[in-house]
């Protein structure tokens, strides 16, 4: 089934991983207060020097965290970051990184702000990335919010979202404003293996609240590979009909490359089934993609861009909405996909087995590549997609022929060497053979203790 023999890859795995910096100090965080650890993540960040690694034990951390220096924060499964009681502010902020610096945050569940008072010009989003000239990598974050946005990124030229999930669940206790689940402005993002699910509208007799868009870009660039965007739908309402929301909204000259991802627009809703007989109060379904202000989108034939259902459940809205200054370009490119099958949690340890699944068209040939660091997106002539591995120390783990089921597997054991703790392995697939040569999505595997 296209397996590669693990023994053929271990030497190159060590070589690539050990190319990462080895002089960083390690700090440990444990909410239970184990000896020699910090009780809070913010305390460890304050004590850390640039380039240090912070390992976070599973637990519940009620604190406000800000990161303004290059760090690697690796959390165990079961690490939850939430706001302290009665607080309404941003849970996690990453800001003011200089060019050439990098922050990696991996494995944290972030529970966003609930209802509360926001100040003019500031809304308490769950995660903020602002004014960072350096690179920010958010890996395996599970971000849930009940008010405002799960993520906002402003003035961020290098933001990578890998294996993340962003979800919203608004309640009737919130204000009548609707915030996109993820908002980006003057930012460049690469998204891989991630999900974005905007909140549905809910019963609210006081205002017309539609569903929540999953992603909104303003003057930004987005490359999304093997990811899912779902706009919020409406529901049966008390007084006014509610509309569904687009999955992706791009304006202000944004460019969104959505080849290889799936978009679903939100459904509309009705007041009550009986009311349709009298006033036709039906909320509109929403397109999967809405472009305004001279923006552009790239869609592949394999990308599902489905518009939301109309409120009466009989019709669908158009899959795209494009103003006169914007454009959509389609292509038939087949993008390879890559997923970490095991272990779970995503953070592995020396001596553990790793299994990756390579997906694609049966018979396609893919090369599995490994590096000890990510790079800024590179465009390679003749190859569709964005190459994201650092060319220094790059290793080709071999060719894989995709099985007739559409998936083949690669297995290896992480060498049992303590020097690998704190290192991150970056994997990406390339399908250079066939009618549509393309680069696949990126998978990141942190190695912890």
C-alpha cells in the first residue's frame, strides 16, 4: 500500500531535526505546581530568554498570555487556556516580533471571551497576532469562542496556521454585533489542515443577527491548503428572518488561493413555518465565497464551493458573489494531501512511532519531504502551490505511489535521542509527476519529552 520502510528514513530524520538550534533553554509549566516548574504560562514567558522552549503540562490555565519575543511553546494534550473569572479581554496575544524572529505555539485549547464590556476600538478576541515582522506558527490550536472573533491578525506578514480548529458558538446573551470568526488585515497567511466554522444565528427577538462568516480578509493574502471553511447558518427565529453567512469574505484588494480547500456557505432561516403563509419572512442563504473591492480568488475544480440553502430549504444561493472589480480564476490542479495519523496527541517523544497518510489520485507519485524548520512561502516555477520547507537541511524521504484507495502511508520511529526534545519536524508532499504538478499542505510534528 505504498509504505516506506522505516529503517530507510531514520538517519535522515535525525540529520534534519538536529539542524535546529540546540542552545535554547527549556522551561516547564505545570498548573499543579510540580517542583521546578512555573505555575503559569505567563510566568514562564516572562522568565524565558529569546529562543527558549516552554513545555506546558496538561491542565487548566486561567490567565492572560502575551508573547513579544521569539519562543517555542509546546503544550501537552489537555492544556486549556481560558480567561480569569470576570475578565473580558484577549486570551492569547502575540505581538511586536522583529524580522527574523519566530514564535511557535502548539497544542493549546483556547476558550475565548464570553459576554462582557468591550472598550471603543478594542474587542476581546480569543487570539490576536498583531504588528509582527517575524514569523508566527500556530499549530494544533483548538480555539473556541462565544463572543467576538476566535482569531484576529493585523500587520502580520508571516502567519502559518497548521492543524488548527476555530469554532464559534454565540449565545443570546451577546450583543447584536456579528464578528467574523477569523479576521485578517494587512496580513499574509498560509493555512494547512485546518477548520473554520462560523457560528449559526440564534433566537433573538431584538435584532437581525445573521450567521457568522468563517473568514474575512481585508487587504490580505491567504493560501489555504486542505482546509475547511463553513459560514454560519440561520435558524428558526422569533420575529425577524435571519440570513446565512459566507464562508470566506475577501475585500480591499485581498488575494485568496483556495485551491484544494472546501467552502460551504451558511443557510438562511425562517421566522416560523406558519409565518411564511402570511409575510414570506425568509432569510437568505449565503455564497461560499464573497469578493469585493478589487479582490481575487483562485479555486480548483476539486474545491467545493457550495452556496447556502435559501430559508425555505428549496433553493441554493450562488456559490460565489463577485463585484465588478474582483475576479475568480479556476483551475484543474490536483493537490496532494498529508495528514498525521498517529500518534495522538500530535506532540511525539523520542522512541515513538509516527504514521503519515499521503492522499491523492490513485497512481500519482508523491515525494515526502522533511525539514527542521519552515520558511516563508516559496513559489517554484512549474509547480502549483506554496513550498513551505526551509531548503537548508531539506531531506527527501522517498517516493510514494498513491494506492487505489487514494491514500498511502509512511511509517518511522523517532530516534530515541534526548537531543531531539524541543525540535520540530516539518513535512510536506510534492507531486511533480502527472498533468498538474503541485505542492501539498504542511504538517508539523513537535518532539517533546
